[in-house]
C-alpha cells in the first residue's frame, strides 16, 4: 500500500509537528509532502525523513515571509504536489495540506487541528485586526475567496480525525461534515516527564507567541497579580508581548527538550489561556 504524509509547513517545533513525527514512526517509508521546510528550526528527527517541498521553498524559508505569503501562494504551491499515485493520503493540517492534488481512487484522511483560522476566524490574526479602510476591504475579499476554496478542498477528505471535541465541533460547523469525526488525542510520551519533589515559585506558559494563542490575556492577568510567570516559545507576537509585560514576567524563548521537561516539573501551574476569559485566568491565578 502506497502512503503519503502531508503537512502544512515545517518551520518550527510545535505540537502539530510532534503529531507528524508520530505519523512518520507509524509509516516510516511514507514520504512527507509539505510547502516549506526549515531544517534548523524543526525537530532534529525530521533530518532523516524523505521530505518533499513545494516550489514555495525556493522563495520563502523565513517564517515571517511564509506567513505573509501562504494565504496567497499556499493554495497553488500545495496543488503542485500531485499525490494521485498514492493509495492513502494522511494529512496533518490546519490550512494548506488539504490542497494537494489527489485522484478519484485516493483515500484521504485529514487529521485536522482546527479549520483554517485566516478563513474562518480572521480576527485571530493581528494583520487582519489592524487592517483598516481600503486594506480591510481588500483583505475581506481575499478571505471570502479563500473561505470558498478552503471549504471546497475540505470536502475531498474521506475521513476527518480531530484532536479534541472542541476541534471536532469546529470542523462540523465550518466544513459542514455530517459523518462521525473520530477524536484521537495527540500522544504524550509520559515516560519523558515527571513531577519534581521541589516546586519553584513560578507559573508557566509554553506556546507559540501568536495572536490566536491569547498569551496577552495571561500577561495582563499576571501584570495585575505580580506573580512570577515564565513564558517559553517564540513567534510573531514576541516583541509586542514583551512590551506589555511587567518585570515579574520572564520570556525564556526556545529551550531544549530536557530543559522544557524541567520547567514543567517544577512550575506551580501550567497556564493555558486560549479558551479562558480574562476573568477566569485572573481568578485562577489569584486563588493559587
């Protein structure tokens, strides 16, 4: 059986990339098709994989440039991957992996982290939120077209898999999927983690520093309480978040896996603000 793995873009170390590595472990002989690949910023395990990039690789290997161009070029770039010769196409996707060219006999399975945010939740993107006037009108026209394209390609999947009930509901709502969506939680290598006998006096966020991650909510809460917060991760929002943070908040940046495990093991609590309101975060922190 010929199997192909597909991923939106390999530009950093994140949860979706860990899921892709698990797919690779399950199907080690399957090539990985993606838009772009930055070897220096991804997990080292990808170094020995058979990774096949699109023509977008030659013009954008910088994450900032990639994120500013993929809404316009990502559709065409991923369509340049013709996977019609494969029996099974297993996509790890939020946005562009679903755009690869397929045939009538392919079995297409989408492990979807969430529907394409720019199309279905544009307010989660800072450039859109900041756009005004004519720029906003053009932006809206592009998004409306992108939404039609994304919906069309989303219908090609024979099966959807979601990582949580929340993402399953989003898939059903935006893509109008009536079939049952299986939920498979991303795996955790529990043997690699532990709880330290010593708890240090800090709270922890581990996240990409992007607008939709809503790290700023936690920062505002910790600015008020003065409690120590450490933030691990990088992203396009890093400078803005540092500018609004008080001295009790420390930005660690990128760390090794061993360092990350140690930070997890000794924190008072892990802060996950994406689905919490400002008030909920504040109450939880104050009452620890």
